[in-house]
């Protein structure tokens, strides 16, 4: 007997619903970190000392986000990520005032790797994740180059493939930074300009290997400027290139990481070269206590050099809540002007001490 049209429609609809249940399993996660405290540093620009709430970061930047994935069957997944960075002291948005300045992307994951579209971390950020034991903290190697903790790209296509211990990744941005007017996380370079294909382009690449006891990474990052963008990249002919080589090894309760960062800025009279070396260790004497220390050396040949030292102790009150103390010391060369604290100021050539006491809660 032939099935009536209405029944055929119901049967088809039921089949689609069952298929969605079988292959369309999805999940969404809300997460975040709130990290702040009180910081102090001496020899601020103009004289005197600073005491107050940090404007940029604590032990780690504060953030909240949504991430989700859907099982497409056959080992394939669709995913998305929306991540906001904010300042706990004021409640304002970081990253140029963007609602989702840390990430806003969607992608597909297969056995051959993942493809991501939208604002995303680029390979410079990934290359530093394991070797830099301090990370984007108030006292860190990132005070020497404020692009490093903001290594994200707008309007980007990204690929990441993991094969056993080997990771291969790359990003290509049609316009690396659409927010403005001031950097480093808002440099007013949206690109995608008709007639100027090079305007605000950026590409990054990564090769890394990680095992249970050691790892290493190499990355390359080149960005271009455009007319109207923040200095010094005010022309699409200008380039800013960074290379990272780093590695780490782990013992039972000790991790040691170090590396080299090279920057070559080609921007007319603002052109410059620098090398930044770092070596750090992380020690866990008991499960609830983590002690970190790191030294970083910044060298701008025939111009200046600076040395930064930091020691940090973090005590976990619970799985999600910790208190910490961070002490930094900056030794500037004669023409050096690197502050010991992220977002801080310093009198040129001065040595500087910075201290922060803070609390971090993750959810």
C-alpha cells in the first residue's frame, strides 16, 4: 500500500529529527577569569611612586567567554568562540573597547586539523604558551614588547593541525586590526582596501613539538601597515616581523622554559631591530603552591638594553580561587625606558621595583 503524502512528510521529519539527535550533539560553555589586586612601583615618569589597581593585567588578564561545539559525525565538529577581555578596576572593555576583543570566531575541526574564521590568536601567541612560565602577567617579558600579549588577528583564516606530538599552524589576515585609534591591541589597521592588496595584511606560521617531558616551538609573524594606521606602520610598504624560538623541559615538580624573540621593524626612520632572551622556571613544592621566576634580557643594538627579573608565588585556596604575590625588578640601560609593570611608566634610565598582591577567581 502506498503511504499517503502527509504520512510520508511526517516520516521524513521524524527521520531528520533522529539524525539530528544522533549527529548533532552540541554543547556550550560559559567560562571566565577575574584577576586583580593592588600594585606598587617606584620611579614613575615625572617622579614619585604609583600605588593603585592595575589597568591592564594581574597574574593573568581578566576575561569571560562562550565556547561551543557540535558533533557533525564521522569525527568532525563545528565550533565557535566568543571571548571578552575587561578591566576589573573599571569594568571597561580592553582590546580597543571591543565586546569580544580576545576572540570572535567559528570553525570546523576534522582529523586533518581545524580551520578557524574570524578574530583569533595567531601563531606568535601559541609559540609562547609553553616556554614562557610567567605568561601575560603584570611583571613579565611582555613589558618589553606589548604586541606579544596581544598577538591576535582580525579578519583572519587560521589552520591548526596536531599529529601525535607535532603541531603545525598558520594564520592569514586580510586586515589585522580593525579597532582604533591607539595600540597595541587597537592600531586602526582594518585593511581590505580596494586597490591596495597589501594594506594591513598579516601572516603567521608555527611548527611545534610537545611530549610529556619536553617541547620546542618556532614561529614567524609578519604584519603590514597602511595610511592612517597607528605609527610606525603608516604605509602598506612598511613591515613588522617577529620570530620566536623557544623550548622547555619538565621534571616531577619543576618546569624550565626559555627562548629567543627577534623583531625587525622596517618603517622608514622608525626602523629598528631588537633581540629578547628569556629563561624561567616553575616549581610546585606542594599541590596548592606554585613558585615562578624568570629573567629577561632586552637588547636594541647600539641603542639600549634592559634586564627584567620577576618572582611570583601563587597559593590555591581552592580549585578555582588563588591569591598571589609578584615582585619585579627592572634594570634599564642609559637610554632604557621599560617599566617593570604592564601599563606602567618609568623615568628614563631608572631602575625600578614593582610589587603586586592579588586574587584570582576562575569559573
